[in-house]
């Protein structure tokens, strides 16, 4: 098992990326190819005392894609960008999967361009794990496809189900269509057209429409929505968590000595909860629909998040998520052709 | 000042609705017309010792609209429904505003049918107040318009600005377009087409695109989005709050005696914060764009929420929000006609 890691992508690159890779080698006994500026990566590795570990391989790339760059332009012009080189290592078969905490748009374009789409899938989607009361719900799409079509949403349901089954081990995962009401007739034209398609979709355990409040309660294992909606929901959750944490801190600070003492006493219990809700424990978000394993990490990923994401990449490859998606869509097309013949 | 209250709408109707009306009469020295089953309302009023208060008027209505009913069908067939009668009291000039915690769809249909739209406004939208770090942000639309057009979103911006200015007293309120990135070219076709229209909109202090994470931080005073997105965001926030509260309670319960003691000590500070974040303090959501004041309350509204919502209705009427919207759209049409003539 060998995973290519874009060492230059992310707010804390290359330091936290290299640290995460080192942790992953220890934890998963895998090979990691760190792609990027050799000197910088070497310097970071030296600090960890793992510079000569044979499982940590440096692959030099002279360029890096910045966050503000136009994805397509960047991929076209920076042929020696760490992300491009890392993705091509999967294409050539040298690596089993690729991971980046850099620009999501660029990672998506690189995957589409070099790994290509799985035949029969129109567009790739990003599946983001969200902690719920029961466990994890997979939200897709989280921003790869805006202006998605009902067909895209149906493909997401199939791909999300496969990921949820093979990586999280959820048997027959429940799929919910994110809407503003439970009835089949609710919502905008897009979801209204998607509902009957999901009801008929093969390999999809469709439980109907779910509402915003049903996401955290864990009503569905796989939550399907347009990338515009999914991205807003995710970033809203992020902002809410940050704001709430700040407000609680301020309230305790202004609450006097007893509130401060109380906070100290209650902290161990809350820290345990915080770990369960900490998204960096769940690793990155797989880009589903492309021919190969590609994991997208949050820009602010620290070493722990990178290490978890490498774990997700390994599970993806080991359980052949891409292969299962390929089989499912091929079978579906076969069925469609059969029914046309009849 | 006289507000018509649908006494039969809401999960806790009529008891909490009547209690809220009683509180409002004490607090705002206004008249409240309680519309619904006379016997039931009388029984609730008797419990409060305010049965003979001249500011609490009962207006009998023999029917009530249930939550599951089709809005248009219900309004058409139940001519003596409390919501219908209450809305007509505004149309006839007997009341200055109407308020309901029943079906949002039915309240919207009733307002459109009996109060009519303001000339020049295509569709009404619901503006929901959300607590932020700084104060309150107004999110619209929260579910009245799915499949909105750029024109609808631009009208929302104007109407939300007027409400924010005249009811919250925010001078030149900042308007943000909810999107998945800050750049003008980001997002789906709808928001891309809306951006230039908002830039040119009169009476709108457009600050550009904002992301989901910017809502709780209070970057904008008025957040503009399609009703499908707004409704999902709102319900997600609601669900997240409930789930988080439950998880924290469980964590403290399982955290042993020290965690429990800590929770007791920290509670007063958190309760103060909770009151600031409690949406029932902010009252209901105005339905903007119709000819008259119509306030929609959450189905689970308690007496406090109803009382606050009556306060919002009073502010709406006192500051002539409807008149200001009417003037703004009339001026805009005038300008459009002028430029056509030139």
C-alpha cells in the first residue's frame, strides 16, 4: 500500500503534512510518497527523526498550486506542481491513492484530468463525513457539483452508499435526500425530479426526504444534496462551532471565579465529547466518481487530520471502493440496455 | 395598535398562544384579538385571571387548519378557519397585523390571497432572525420561495434591508449573498446572475458574497438566499443545537461527580448566554412583500415566543415597514420607466 501525499497543499504545509505522514507510517505500516519541494520536506522530516525511514519516500516537485489560483489554469500551466505530480503517481500505478489539503477545485480538476471519470459517471462529488449522535453521516456533494442534475444526485446516492458500506462497514446504509419537507412533492424542481429516481435506484436504500434537522440526529447514513447546498451547510456548521466555542469561552471568562472553576471541572467530560465531534478524527473527504482513490482534506488540516485521511485512503483502496462503483454503474447500464432491447 | 392572533395555530395552541397574548397586553399595552374557538380561548383566559381585560378580545372562528393540510386547499375550503379570519381582520382594517404559529405554507397563502402582494413585488419571502456574535442577522428567504429567480433575491435584499433598518435600528444594514466562495464568479447560475443585480440595487448596501461560516460571525446583517437553501440552513442549525445540547448533557452525566459539580458552577454563565442565543427572544419571522404586517412563528412557539413575536408585529406596524417597501419598489419602477423613456 502506497499513498501519494501532496506535501505542499494546505494552510500548514509542509510541516503538518509531513508530520501526519510520519504518524501514518507508524500507525498503518504503509508507504507514503511525499510530493513537493525536496529540501523543505527533508528539513521537516529531519525534525521527526524519521529522515531515513524507508517507508517515507520523497518525490521532488518544483511547483505548488496556491489557494487563490484558477484550478484549470493552474493544472494546465504548472506541470510540475506537487498536486499534479502526486495525482499522476496514481495514474501510473506507482501509488494506490492520492491526498491533498490544498485547493479543492484544483484537486478535483487534477483527478478528473489524470485519473479520468469512471465510465457512466458524469461528474465527481465530494463526500464529507459529519459526526452525528449515532456515528457518522456522509454528506455529498460538498461542493464539487453546483447546478447538479437529478442524474448526478442519483449517482451520488449509489457512490455514497458504497463508500459508507465498504469504509464505515454500515450494512445497507440509509440514504436521505436533503429537502425542506418529508413529502415527495416538497422542495424545488431538482429534488422533486430526483425523488422518483432514487426510489428506483438499484443498490440504494432510499428512506425518502430528510430535513436539515435530521442531519445531526443521524436519520440517514448518506445525505444527498447539490454541492451548493452541501457546501453552505458544511461551512455553516464550521462557523457555528467556532462562534459557539468563542461565546462559551467569553461567558465563562465573564462569569467570575465559580464559573471558571466549574469549567475546569467539567472540561475532561467535554474534551472526550469534543474528540468524538472533532472532524479531524474522521479524516478527509473522498472524491467519488473518478478512476482511483483521491482524498481531499480541509485546508486547515493538522498532522492528526492528515494521518486520519491517509487511513481513509488506505481503507478506500483495500476495500476497492472505486471498483465497486465501477461495477455498480456498469450493471446499471447493462440493465438499462436490456430494458431498451426488450 | 391591534394585532390579530391565530389562537389555534401551533403545537401548543391555544394554551401558549393565549398566554403569550396576555403577556403582550401587559408588556406592550396593545389590543390583541384572539381568533379561534371561543370556548377554548375563554377557558385558557380564565386560567390567567385576565378574562375580562378589555384589551383581550375574542373573535370566534369555528375551524382550524392542521399542519399536514395542503395550504391552498385548506384556505379555499375552510372559510371560517382561525388563520383565514385573522388575516381578513387585517384586510378589513380592523387589525394592524396578523400572527400565526400554525402552518407556514397556509399563512403565506392566506396573506397572498387576502392582503395581496405589494405592487411590483413578485413573491413574498420569510425573514428569520438569527443570533450572531454581534447581534441579529436576518436570513431570507427561509422557505417561502423555492426555485427563486435573481429578481426575487434582489427584492429580498431590499425588503430585508428595510426591516433591519426600521425594526432593528441598524443603519445602512450590510447585505450578503450566501454563496460557496467570495469571488463574483463563484456559485451556481442563480447566484452568479444575482450578484450584478445586487451591486446595482438601490437602497441595498451589498457587501458581496458571504459563505456559510460568515452567518454566525455576523459578517452581514441581511443574508440573502433561495428559500430551499435558507430553510435547510435554519433547520440544520435547530437540529445541531438540540443534538449538541443532548450530547453535552450525556457527557456530563457520564463524567462523574466532578463533572456534575462543574456543570452546576458553570450553569449561570451559560444560562445567560443561552438567553442571548434563544430564538424565542427574537420573536417571529415577518412575511415580507405582502400588503400588511404578517408574522410567522415557529410551530413549537411557547408563550414567550408569541409575546416577542407580537412585539415584532408592533414594531413593524409602528415603523410602517410595509409602506417603506411599497415606496422603495415604486421609486425603483419609476426609475426603470424613466430610463426606458430616455
